[in-house]
C-alpha cells in the first residue's frame, strides 16, 4: 500500500492563484470586464499613454495578446489609441473617462477577492503571509535573472569564438 502523497507547496500556490484569478474574473465579468483587461487598465491608471509593447513587457505577455485585449477595451469605450507625436508608427494607449471610472470597480473587485481569500487570517498571519510571498518572489526572480545572465554570457562567449 502506498502512502498518499501530499501536494507540494508550488502546486498549492498555483492552485490558490488560479482560484483567486477565477474569483476575480467572475467579479469583473459582472461589470463587463474580461480576464486580463484589469491588468492593462491598472497599468494605464498608473501610467497613462503607454505603447502596447511596453504594456506587454510589463505584464509578461506577448504583444499580440495585449493588442487583442486593447482592441476589445477600445470597442467597450474604456481606452483609445493615438499615434505618437514623435513617431507616427508608434501608438499609445490612453484611458477614456469611462475607463477611469471603471478603475474604481476593478480596485473594489480586487479588494473583495482579497478579503474573501484571506478570510480567517488575523492581521499578524496576513503580515507573515505577505512576507513569505515576497520572499518567494525574490527567490524566483533571482533565479530567473541568473538564468538570463547565464544565457547572455553564453551568447557573448559564442560571439567571442566567432
């Protein structure tokens, strides 16, 4: 008889993140917003007028994904695209008045989802949880940075050989 294997920490973390995203997406859909739109809207609320490529980079997604989402946001009247004054080939995305109004709804939905997720945790546990998540992010981003640095070194070595 084999012992039942307990889920690994990473699996549980991914599961909690997936459930959190689903819960938030459900709340946002009640307001006519689709998954992923909130991230673009919040980026623009922080810094309006970003080009689609910068939005994609900051969100860690591919440019075609952002382009498709921006098109949907435009059709909903939440954003507008304008050509750059400096380079007509470059477009910038701006929140409309409706878009700015929806930011409050997004933020409220995020707060409700967080409150639901953290129900039963006291203030000290929440603070500890945030510290632990921060440590995980630091650890994983350090590994990612090291991996990219190693790749850059390999590329440089290959160029030196040529």
